[in-house]
C-alpha cells in the first residue's frame, strides 16, 4: 500500500490568518464577517469524479480514481486506486502528476522483466562502478521520512549547492555527490523525462523504479526503448500545465540542479529581483529543481510585465510544501497565459498575501490556480478588497477573475452582480 498524502500548508494558512484569502477559500463565518445580513453562503460540496473528470483520467489500465472528491482550501482531494497501491492527490495538477507516475511505474516494471534488463543488471553488478553505487546514499529511503504539512517548513538549507531542491536536509536533489560524479543521476534524469514525469518527484515508488532502470542503463550499458512499451490513458505528459512545458522538459533533461540554480538566479535578477530575493527563493526546499525552474520560466515568459519580483518574494517567504510550490508555478502559468493570449499585463502587485495583476488598460486581474471556487464568506470578503484595490487610480475599477478550475454558478452570479468578469477553466487540466 503506497500512501502519498500532501497537506495544504503555510501559504494558504497564512492568507486565512491575515484575513485576505483567495476568492475560493472556505472559512468559518463570523457574524461580523458577513457583509450582508444573513447572507446565504455555499457549503463546499463533495464532487463526483465521474462528473468532473475526463474519462481517460477517471480510469486507465493501471488506475481508477475514487468517486467521492471532497474539496476544501480550493483544492479537489482525490484518492487513486492503482495496481501499485493507493495514492492521494491534493489538487487537479497533482492528480495528473500521480496518474502519469502510475503509468510510468507500469512501464518501468515492464522493462525490469525483460531479459535485456536482467542481463544489464548482471553487467552492472560486475562493473567497477558497483562499489561506488553501494557506498552512495539512498535518495529514496530518506524521502519516505520527510514530515509533511504544517510541521514541515524547510525554507533554509546550507549555503552551498548541495541542498538546493532537496526534500531533506543535507541531501542532493539527485542523490549523493558520488552518484552524480559517476553519471548515474544524469541517466536517471533522462529516463524520467522520456517518460514524461518529474525526475525530482516525491513519489518514492517511482523513484525506486527509476533508480533500477537508470542503474542498468548507465552501469550495465543497456539502451532501453521505453517509447515502445505499452502505456494506457492520456492524462498528458507535461510536467506542469504551463506554456513553457517543451522548454522545461529539454532544460531538465540536460541540466543538473547546480546548472539550473545558476540559470534561474540569472533570470530572476534580470527580471528585477535582488540577489538576496533570488537566493532566498532558490534556497527554499519547497521547490524542487523542476518546480523552481517552471516558476522562473513562467515569470520570464511575461516579458515587459513590471514588478514580478513581488511574486518571487512571496513564493520564497511563504512556501513550505510541494503543494505551495505547485500553487505558485500554476498561478504564474495562468498569469503568463492571460498576458500572452488575452489581456496584456502591466505589473504585478500583492493584495495582502496573494499576487494580483494590473493590465495595461487598468483592469485588475485576479489569476489563480484553484480547483473549485464557491461563494463563501472568504470570497465575499476578498471580493470587497479587490473592488477597493481596483477603484484606486490609475486602475479603472474593472475586475477580471480568471481561475484554472471550476466556478460554482452561485459564485459567478455574485461576482458578476458586482460587475466583475469571471472566467473559469482557464487551465482545466483533468476536467471535462
């Protein structure tokens, strides 16, 4: 049985504490917080997977998503039964990642049954590099013991490159330095990318299977034809739902975490972040090397948009989990998509503790990665704050709310009654 529970963490809890939550957050209503007498707010529903998910996501040769899908803190909560155990996914994006990983595990296990793999493994065992592998640290076993949720805040690592992007203190993102030196990590990275999965995933079962295939490939000299192996489902192979997925895959395949750090640091400084802000973001272990790079590429793709550094600072200071990192990556992707395809943006700002955009025509744009948005006391309160923000010159009072997932009919009605334009399913991911 393989459990992969990732809890909603600091960035969202902090927003609630400050009283400035995203327009989809559920909060316990206090009498003074309800702007209209006895306003009828929505209860967050338990959704049906069969109603909201594409058929290929709902079920596949190696998995089936359970029917009940609770939603809270803006994220749909999925449970996935698979041939390899039970996985949990917090959010639409994580669901796609886990399904891709399940399919990748199936392919890797198929490879491990072949005569070619067994022969390569035998050669690897007789290789002079076998001793080096044996004394290298096990990057999989240590990941299992990482605390998750609010108790996990890994915002500080050592000053050297060794700890960047790691899921545990004092460990390299790609295993031990010795493993990197012998080229094992490079081989593993390329196998993962060829399968459309994140080489730095926290999925321990995936990491175990990748280790075996990569070692047979590197030390045993095998050249596995992964593309010819059967894989079911069409959940999509992009590592992140961004406009830069192709570039991201190529970069992750060819660059080590050290190279990625150097590249990302230059890009952040070029975008206006101070060196201290860039380093604080790069040293936050909530972001794996892949999430870190995706976030930077998404911000970089918003050419000409001022003040992007505020999002860098927010991501660095408030993210303490993989879920927080995904929120930042996907929200930056939505901003980029809107800027490049629909409404040119002028600058980024912060409204309390979440990022907000101002378009070149003065429209206030709320673009957020959020799975299910309902009319809650928090939504009403934040809508009021957004209206106040939008009314201050040089802004023109117009408001566009653009969310990745689904907006409830009631929320749409309330926001449109306030004169706000609402767009949902901007990045639907696994949704129908």
